[in-house]
DNA sequence: CTTTTTTATTTGGTATGCCAAATATTTAGA
DNA sequence: TCTAAATATTTGGCATACCAAATAAAAAAG
């Protein structure tokens, strides 16, 4: 039996998709290595393999890009990930900040129909518990018109939609502060000195660092 | 990320447990190799590794046996497998004969609480869709001294232990009637005509069809 | 334009889990 | 008991997916 060769491959594609979205300069091996916590030599090997499989391509400037095929594969993995997250939160009563790692395992399970059945069972959810949109069965994703909290305007009202960072530490922090998708906030004060902001939600007012604000996506209300 | 080393190991333990149950003479490498469709040399290697890990032991006659530790691990894997099968059939509407391979993948997923949450979500099923009993969280398979409610005796007191049918419709029905494990009941009346029964629980009295009674397991109080 | 730093690549190595084929050992049949 | 068949074991190899360390090449800085 082949040893779940899709796991590694899918993780690479998913990470590359996410890095591409961030549009940080040109995407290189080291960025991928950092994101996956791997050695650059390892990444190089895999990138070559994925190029051979027509899932990645190298542009003239040597930056790494997903092909259409690779992008679709990445999006279908993301789809599975997000649907499982919905399952874990809505059905198994996990907290929204606890499910990432578990979904990371479940996303690689492949079986005829599984994802679509899961989607049906969950009632065709459009967003996962972190507020991120769930790609459809063709890998199409609804682009939501969110902005980073760090670029919010003083005095305006917003609704929290989703988060850029999915690490445990960040999600724990958010859950401690009771910040979650759907939270309605008002920007009370912007501090130029350290780019931190003061925010009002209901009667609770709190201050967020720039680092945090960069990782929270909001929409104007 | 560790490379899911538990997959192989768990498959060996599970298969060995099942072969042991069949009590075919003494269990040897070739039997395991056949069951897993592997080369005997491969099995030998793994058996040695599992002996080193105190999951298997070799008896004087060189037959392969699970240790207590190994047996427990096997049973917990079987538990996960069977619970996922229930999920796939009852929630995702797969047919009972379609789910084995998929459950084979799901059973290896490990996360704090996952199995117990799944069990709760599924309504503490006692049998999987194939009619096999599901081990509890300690790896114990209930050698049940329960009887079906349909064979209860008039006037006696019982406690509801489990259910044979774990389908949504049945579980919904039970929850409407507020019947769940732990409920104490008294048999008020047996109707010979249709084999239905009248039951008293606290101050609430209700009638259950034979079909329902066949699917409820009870113990004398 | 040269030096330094960063990035890419090569090389040799690891672990897991698998294989086929050769050899040794055990068991059982005659 | 001797031999044939079954089983166990050894040996050398393969693929995947990783690594560290050395080297080469490219990019940035001076």
C-alpha cells in the first residue's frame, strides 16, 4: 500500500496557495520551508517533483507558482479542511480555536463522495468557524471584501470576519479576548506611535497591538 | 510533523487481534502476511518492533500474541473504526457495505477527545452498522448481560443500557420519548397481540412497539 | 564593480515500511 | 527417521520524505 503520499503533497500545495495569496514578493523555497518548518533542500526536492507533476511551475524570475491544476488541488484540500472544521465545531462541540490541527489530519482523507456528503450533512455551510469561505466542489471560492483591522478608520463600525494567522497561540489569544467571527466592533482610537488600536465591542473596550490587528479581517458595517 | 507512524502499527495490532479471536492454531507471520497482504519478511520486521515496544509477545511455541497493552491498543483502534462506520452510515448516508475502507483511514486519526465526542454525537451506539460491538473508551467490549426490552418480564424493574439501532430516526424517536441510557423503568403491561409493552418511568407511562423494544437493551435492577 | 549576504543546489545520510530471493530451520508426512 | 513441505530469517534493495553541511550562484549592499 502506498503510504498516503497525498499528505505531503497536499500540504505543500495548500501552503503555497496561502503564501501566493499574501503576495509577498516572489515565492521562494525558503519561504515555503519556513511555512512548513522544513529544510530548504527538502522543499527543493518536492518542488521539482510537483513541477514534474504539473502542479507547480517556475516563472522566468524563478518564483514558484501553482499551475491551474495545482491551484484547484490546493483549493479542494482547503475545502475539505474547512468543512471538517465546521463538523468539529457544529457537531462535536469543539471550540472554534481548537480544531485547526485536527482538521489538518482529516483534510487528507479521500473517498468517493466524502466531501460532498459531508457538505450536505452540514447544510452547505459557506464559511468555516474561523470565518473563512469554503470553496465549492469545483474549487471556486467566494472572494470576500474584507480588510485588515490594521487599516480600519477611527470612529467607524465593523464586523469581524476572519483571521490570517491560524496558529494555536493566536487563536488562544483571540478566544481569551472573546474575539470571534461575527463580533461587531467600533474603532475608538488609533495610536500612531505603535500602530495599536482601541476597540469597543458592546460595553467592552480593549487595546490590540498592530501585530494582532494585521491578522484580523473585518468588513465595514 | 510526524509521519503517521501509528497507521501501520495499528493495522498490525488490529489484524492480530482479529486473527487471535479466530483461534486458528498458533498465529504465525504468514497468517498475518496474508491478512495484511504483505511479505512475511516485512511482517517479521514489524513483529520484532512491536515485541520491542511491548505490544506483542512470542510464546514458548513461537506463536505471536498481543500483550495486554497491545490488546488495548487494538481495541481502541477497533473502537474508532466502528464509531466512524456508524457516522458514515447514519450521518452521511453511506451504505453499510461501502464504509469499511473509509473507516480504515479515519480510525487512525488521533486527537484529544475526538473518539469520545464522536461517540456522544452518535448517541453512544453499541453496535456498528455491521452488527459488531463497539469497545468502550477503556477498550472493553461489553460482554453484555443485557437483554432486549422485548424479553422483559411484567412488573419487574430495569435500567436502560443501550440500543441496537443507532439510526437517526430511531435516536430521534428515543430522544422524543426521553429514553436514554440510565433511564429506570418498570414494565407495567405486556400486550401479547402485537408484542408491545407499557412502561413506567418516574410518573411518565408510555407504550412501545415490539420493533422499538427489540432495539433497546436493558438490565434487571 | 567587488564584497557580503541570501538563496539555491548538491551531496551524502537517516528512518519507515515495504519487496524479492536466497537460505536456514522447523514441522510433518511417509 | 528421513525427507519434503512449510515457515522463519537473512540479505540486499526500493521509494518517500526528511536532514545537515558543503558549495555554487544570485542578489543586494557598499
